[in-house]
C-alpha cells in the first residue's frame, strides 16, 4: 500500500502541547530545540535555542502562556560557524543574544577556539545586527545578568564571570573563576561533570545561579539542573541543599537527560523551569523543550513540582488565543523559505543556491553526495510521519533526493539523477539498486513509523512502488554519532547542475 496523501491541517509536524482543557502535556516544543533560553518581556515570552550547524540560525519563538509557541523570526541569517547555547536578554529597551561560536570543519576561517559574540536589535522581530566579537575566547554558554552595582556581566561555563561594557558589546575585564559548582556523588551514572549553562535571575534580595552538570547526552541519568544563590553577583554562592532540582533518576522515566534550564516568572505570577530533555525511546528527535512548574520554600529555594512529566500539567494561564503551530508542509513557491527550513553546514552565501520558479524551488547542486551537499532540513517532532516531494528538471551532472538526515556521516534516503536511483543508508551509498523507469519527474516519499523507515517512489504521486529495503533508525542519535543533533527530513541537490523540488508535504501519522 502506498503512502497516505494529504495536505494536513497546518498543524502537521508538531504534537500539540495544549490539551484544550486548561492543561498541557510535554513537550511544549516537540523536536530538536536544545538549550532553551527564555525572555519575559511584559506579557510576551520569547524563546530561542541552539541552532548548531544550521543556516539561518537562532529561530525565535513567541508565546503568551509558555505552552503555545509560534515561530517569529531568525535572528542569525548567516552564522559564522557552529552555534552553541545562547542567552536572549533585554536591557535598557534593547534586545541582545549572546552567542558562543564554535570551530567547525565547514568554517575553517573562524579559527581553532570558541569565541563569544553578541547580536542586538531594537525590536525582537529585527533587524538584528551582524555578530560583534566580545573578545572572550575559550568559553561557551554565556548567561547575562545585571549586578547590584548596575554593571553587566556574563557568566560562562566553568563557572567564570566577565564584566561587560555598559553597552554590552565588549568585555570589560578578564574572565574570573567564581563558582566551583555543586558536586554529585561519584557513583551517579552520568556522561561527565561538565559544569555549564549558567542562567541567572534576581528574586527579592537573592541572585540565583541555575546551572547544568552531568553532560547533555550519554546515559539517561546524565544531565541535571542545580541551583546556587548569593546576595551579590560577586558571590559567595551557596548551593541549594536539595540539589539537583531536576534530574532523571531512572531510565524508566518518560524524559531523559533533563537539564539546561531557564527559570522564568509565568503569566500566573508563579515560576516555571524551561529546559530540554531526550524522550524515552526517541533520542532521534533530539532534545525537546519541557516546561515544569516551580514552588518556593519558606527558605527561598525553588522546588520542581511537575511530578510525572508524561502526565497533563495545569497551564500557567488558560488564554483564549493560542499561538499557531509551525507548519512543516510547504509548497516551496517562495518568495522565501519558511521558518521550517534550514541548511546544514552552510557557507556564508548558502541562500544563493535557492531560486523560486513558479510553484517550485530550484536548488543548485553542491558537493558530490548528501555528506557535503548542505541539505535543506526540516525539524520533526513526531514518533511517526511521512515526508514527500517531487523532483523534476534535473540538469545534466546533477542529482538530488529526499533524506532522513542526522549529519554528514549519518543519513539515509533516495537520490535520483533523472534516470537512476541511488539508495543511501548508514551515511553512505548502499549496494542496493532500486529500479526506477526514466521520466521527467519522480515523487519520493519516506515513512518513518516509530524508527521503521520505508521508502516509496511514484511517477505521478498516485501509483506508488515500495522500495525493496526497509531500515531501522533508532540508532541515528547523538550517542551513536557523537553529535548533538537530530534525525530530520531533508532535501539535497549535489553535482554540477540544479534540481527542482515541488509540493513538499509533511504528515504526522497516528
């Protein structure tokens, strides 16, 4: 039986967190949105996450209730290199995103060490500035705070602290070690200690320092959220006696490796933790955004109060107007790619490969195969889904196709040059030769049903042929590839010419 064909409702590709009865079920952002940073700006909330090897990068989402999130804009159209965990803040009416850029093989000109940059904008919608180098080298995970002295500071992994100039656009002194971190028992099963992700806020007379330790992947019980506090941004820091505030304690839990939290006041006046975690059995989806309520003790410490995160939780506010979920189906007709699309491992001018022709997208070839073609990817957040697209007008010397893509060394899918189909699995060309009749166009479909992946092809989108091989993809995850990404539907064009794509559809199953 061939694929099911439907445009969907505009909500395809995202499990809906809002259950419509005043409760929600995690995740509040399904799919790979790691290292969330959340800004409360009056009645509005803005969130962005690590974009790693994607261009454009730093997709900002908007919400009024911390549960329903809608894409707003990309803050980083042309990343310098790989983007790690950022901090989104507002100061004196201006928005800032502090960005750690990390060396990567696709941007060798960047140099050998991580460096902290900042971009800024007068409006959250942009335009955002080009990245400004703060002069901070060898650090990641910046967290911004204004001290009791009125000065601005960045806290960094380690934990170190750097004073900033008043405009927030340069370091104003050296990086100083200020906090050793809370130490968990040696017999706890984690990936590594890895003190990182410092996020700071002020409540009453206290500054709170929320950090992550334990490593962000590895065993299910790795990542965790710890808290310390001080009367001064200069310390000394007192560890919460009940640390860790959040931790996956058993592989039987629904969410693994929970950590990298931002604490934020909700629309109800209560406090909430926003952090990421891997879903039990679906590490392929990457680190998804979780929301958990907080209670405060009489002594002024926060306690995570979500209980079983697989169960419904009362929403921070039951607002009538929910934000629309980001649609993933896209007719590829322009005039610009929607917020669902991003290039993997891009050059600075990667967007120049894209041309819109009527109701289709013409993508100029790059590299020799998916490993070096900088595919266009779409984040998937479902346990089962189908992705389809039509290929046509393949120029001589070019070939393209439809993939499930993790990174340059781990992907699977179908390629076509107008005559011959190439099968990819395990990150390389397979020995399997699928027979396809030469034609002017070919529609491809990939079905991922709880990690069981089936390929289909059709000359007209009506009469489908199932590919002769099925695949199992539960191992296409961060622990296999040692890369903190996710398995995503993707389009690629390689070779000397261009490939035309049309009528891309994404459909959640079940």
